[in-house]
C-alpha cells in the first residue's frame, strides 16, 4: 500500500529531500510544511506540490501517514513525539535532539524510545553516514565475516567552524539570533562520527573517558552564553559492548577540508579512509577501494540522482518509506538512534570531569 508523507522544514537541508520523496514510486501523496511562508511558497512552486501547511499542528491534523522533520536540531525530539502521538510515523534529520544540557538530551532519548515503544509508530533518525558508500562496503565485509573480530575503530567528524558553520548557526536561529547563542558542544552532535561504527559492528558504547582541546584566542567557543563551552575539539575513548576499543573525534577547530568517516579494524581485515581515498587491508597486503563502484539497490527514479552527503539522501528516503510500508523497524530506529547520541553526551560529561571514566546509558535493541 503506498504512503502519504509530510515534510516539515523546507530550509537549507530539508529542501534537498523533497524531490526524492516526491519521486519515490511508493509515495502517492506528499505535503510540505514550514513556518516561513516564503520558503513554503518557493518549494511548493519549484517541486509542484500543492498541499501545504503553515504549522506542524495543522499538518498533524491531516490523515498523512508519515512525517519527515528537517527543522532546527533542538526541535526534533518534541516534534517527533508529537507526530507519533498523532498516529504518524516520524523521521528526523540528525540528531534526535541537540541541547546545551546533556541530561535533557538523555531524557529526550528516553521519551522518543518510550513513545515509539508505546504507540507502535516508527521513528527513524536520518544519519547520512550510514548510507555513504564506505558504510555499504563495510556492512558487506562484516556480513561476510571478513573483518574477523572487530578490535578497534576511529570515527571522526572534521568540520571547522570557519567552514560556514558560524553562518549555519546564525541562519538556523533567524531573527532570534544573538551573540549569546554562539558556540556549541561538538559532542552533543556526535552522530556522524559514532553512527557508522555502531551500525557496522552491531556493538554499542558502554564506557567513555574524554578530553577537550581549547584553541588559543578562541573567539566562538567561549564561557557563558547558551553553550558555555570552551572546547572546539572533543575526543573520546570508548569501550564497546563487544570488547573493542573506539576513538571518536568531533572536531570544529581543525585546518582540513571536511570529512565524516571512520576507520575500522578487525583481527582479519580492516578498512581505512582518509582524504586521499579508501583501502581494504589484510595480513597479506592492501587494495584500493573504489567507492564510486559501491551501491545498494534503489528505485530507478532515485538511483539516477541520489542527492548529497555521499549519495546518502536517496537511501535515507527509501529506507524510511519502505520501513513504513513494510511496518518494520528502520536501520536507525529509536533504540539505535539513542545509541548514536548518548555516547557524545557522556563524553562531554567526562570532559567536564577531567576525563573520568563514565558509563554510557543504553536503551537496548528495538523490538522485533
Ligand atoms: N549530514 C546531515 O545529516 C545534516 C546536514 C545538514 C543539516 N542537517 C540537519 O537538518 C536539520 C535542518 O537544518 P537546516 O540547515 O535545513 O536548517 P534551516 O534553519 O535552514 O531549516 C529549518 C526549517 O524548519 C522550519 N521550521 C522550524 N520549526 C517549524 C515548525 N514547527 N513547523 C514547520 N516548519 C518549521 C524553519 O522555518 C526552517 O525553514 C538540522 O537539524 C540539521 O541538524 C543534517
């Protein structure tokens, strides 16, 4: 049975998904929603979608079956919960939520898992890393047992704050922007560095000890204000549920081009990716991996133009649409999404306690 989908948030990121959702062969009806009438009108006209709403509340009163939320990251969890309570399946862009308070973030993880569990509605977090070609490649190697036992991994998100992130922060607040909202807590947005490793290994973080780096003459991550954090880079060392050790680096002060990826090592084989390419290694040597040759099946309309973030957008849409239709948990369901977010929250708590080893909470596996 085909699906009806509402998109909430036609901003810088959300608008890139509209065409993919509209053209998915299993989507029979689509609506758009944004508080900003100009953005709504622009997307409605450009993508020829006439069903439009000015507020999430109005959209939730309709009989649309599923809602894909691309609003500001501090709004995701409450909006996803509202949608599930209204009988809709819910998708949010990453993360589940991003707030200054780690305790509040963990509480929202709890509430999203509880709501998905109680209502039976599906929640999916749209982690782009899980659908990049390196993840597809490593999932296949893992399924074939070619890593052996996973023993070590490094996940990193390199995105210097000077690479447009200051502007992103300002436009997401719009007219509510003021200087007290500058800064951020890199480990409170950790899903690009944690997600791939957790997904591919099937393990989750159980403990963390972390440290922060404060740049000399820092002018963005400053004491006071909304975030009250001076560390532009945060690095955590984790113990995983399968015994492996993982290093996660969330870097906002690093003089490199952007990179969100991982290196994954097993007792029989390993995958490494850096700025120059990707390699598969074993005790017998190494081979270059051409990631442009790696893909999973997609409907024709989406395969032709997979969208941004390493072509992940099309897979995200396809996974959510098919999970709703098949009434199965998506790959990054509420339980798994909490496993992507909580390790970052606990890393920042460890940094605040001078690297103290802390337990990472876990909500268990999604029900079958
Ligand atoms: N690689 C990735 O996964 C990736 C990359 C970029 C952005 N993102 C995520 O995408 C999300 C959106 O980012 P963006 O840059 O597009 O932000 P944006 O500020 O450009 O867009 C957000 C839009 O949501 C709308 N909105 C807010 N509340 C609403 C409501 N109640 N009802 C209807 N519309 C509402 C706003 O008017 C705005 O147009 C963020 O959470 C961000 O974290 C993820």
